[in-house]
């Protein structure tokens, strides 16, 4: 099949196997160029391992630390008419590279929120890994079925209390306009907490503890975002922000549990980046376009792999203590939040229009990064070639 990008709103419904493989190799090369992480984890479970921050966590664990990795993800294989999802191709490429490097890695495709997948993970850890010493929780999902009640909850990206009007860029038409997002209902707030809060993370850790699969010194990390006040109504003070409050409260409980294993659990606040999850949030693509422009100019721009590589090398496995902020969070968004960067955002934000969005922001970079998530626009990949879409993991 000759595969071209088909963008529908904030998703691309096609993905290119060779482009995705090139992305994965690029991330692996970056990690290798930094040398090996001393005293890194040995057996790592990554929940949400196929794209974005989870994929980067798996790559740093394997190619930086030499760890055995078990990745759990929810991806679509190819069928006769359609290529597989990007996360499928990423995982296939990761697996191939891991095998070539002599690294052990196992993959489970399915709903990480379900008890069935949890049971499969437990069985696999018992059979192949013994115990795990790092659990990365990096799921981003629009829905979750609570296995205890069978109720399916939906997450949404809405403000709370009052409508929020702000500038946004329509990534289909490239038009800059003002959008108004109506406030969430109580049900929507609760739903988002159920999906993106910490309930499932805690269920995972409790199960692994009960099954005696947590190694001495085990660590668990989940990813959080805060960002500037400009985006707080839609993010930090919105439905997703409430879910993150729940995630942080959960981190404290998990931390108490892991202390029994001389371990630690915490949230790492990461940088705003183009991922499948973040492109769905109103206003954020425009913020990211401005942010990338300023951070690239300053030479401080990082992608998922640079962020996670720095998290491992300078925080988690630096043979010293974690450097928590006053709220017990690890701040990998430090460079994003520097006053000079945020002052730059504040000054550019009111100036952006449809006419100048490509000129005064890095919207072009945003669009390229977005297509790259699906394996498109990568140098060295011939998109006119007929490629095999069915790729085994
Ligand atoms: P992403 O969309 O790139 O990745 C989500 C992962 O979750 C994929 O591997 C997907 O397969 C998996 N997944 C989704 N539903 C699943 C299910 N039911 N079962 C198993 N796997 C499932 O997302 P991301 O942007 O990397 O986000 C990961 C975490 O990082 C989220 O908590 C997000 O809030 C946080 N974060 C993101 C940003 C950002 O700018 N992207 C910034 C800071 C923090």
C-alpha cells in the first residue's frame, strides 16, 4: 500500500511503518549517544508504552539502562484496507531493535484498565521477569471501563465553573480564531477523574504488591502537566487538572505503600509536547507553537526522549536524591517555565493572527511534529513506495 497522511481533526488516521520505525531509531540513537545510565532499573513495566512519553520511557529503560521491558499499550493492527496505528508500528520497531541489541522485551496489546490485561501482565512478569523495579504509568485515554462496576467513564477537556474563551489555531484550516469551551458538568468532571486520575495506577501497584512482584527499591512514576496561567482554565483548573490532582493524591498513597519496599512513587511534571494526547486539547497546539519557537531560539527545546532521558539521568538514577519541589513533584518542565520563556509567550500570544501564525510562531514545526507522530515527513523515507502494512510485533 502507498500510505499518505489522512488527517481528521486532531488525529491522523493513517500511519507509515517505515516512518514510525525511523522515529523509534532516532530516539534510540539519541539515548545511545548519551552513554549508559549507571544503576538504572533492570525490569521495567511501562503502561502506555507505544507512543509519546511512555514510548520514550521504554526506550530510555532499554537502550539507556539495558533493562528488560514489558510494554502495555492499546493499538490497532493493520487490516486489508488500513495501515496499523502509529503505536503498533512504533512497538514493532522497538521490538526489532531490542532483539537486535540483545535486550529482553515483551509486549501486551489490550486495555490496561481491565483485569484481564492485568492478569496477563502478572503472569508474564512471574514467568520472565521475577519482579519489577520500575513501573511507568503513562496512559492517556478518552475512556475507561471500571472493572469493578462495569461502568464506562469518558474523559473530557473542559473548563470548570465557567466557559473559557481563548485564542486557538484550527489545525485543519490553519485559522487562528477565538473558541469558547463550555464548562464541564459534574458528571464530566467525575468521568475525567475516573479515566485520567490515579485509580487505575493504584490498582496496578496494589495488584503487583499482592502478587509479590515489587522489587526492593522499586520506583513508580506518572506524568503530569501544569503549564502557564494562560492555559490553566482549560488544563490545570479544568477537568484534566482535577484528574491530575487525583493522580497526585494517589502518588502519595502509592509512595507510602512502596516505602515498605524501600521504594518511591511520584509524579513528574513534564513539558508540553506534541503527542496524540496533547493535540486534542483546545488552545494547547497554539501554545506549543509559540513555546517551541521560543525554546528552539534559546536552544532549550526538548522532545519526549530528551525529557525522559534527563528525568532518568539527572533525577531518578543519578545516584543521589530526587529533587522534589515544595509540592513533592519532579519538575521536568523547568525550562518551559523559565520566566524569560513565559514572558515571551505572553508577549507573542496577543499578536498571533491567521496571517502571521507561520511567521511569529513555530506552527510549521508543530505541524511537522504532528505528522511525524504518525511516521510522515521523515527524511530518507520514500512515501511513494508501496510498503507492507502488516507488520508483526
Ligand atoms: P500518548 O497519547 O502519546 O500515549 C498514550 C499511551 O497510552 C499509548 O501508548 C496508548 O496506546 C496507551 N493507551 C491508551 N489507552 C490505553 C488503554 N486503555 N490500555 C492500554 N494502553 C492505553 O500520550 P502522552 O502525551 O505521552 O501522555 C502520557 C502521559 O503524559 C499522560 O498522563 C499525559 O497527561 C502526560 N503528559 C503529557 C504531556 C504532553 O504535552 N503530551 C505533558 C505532560 C504530561
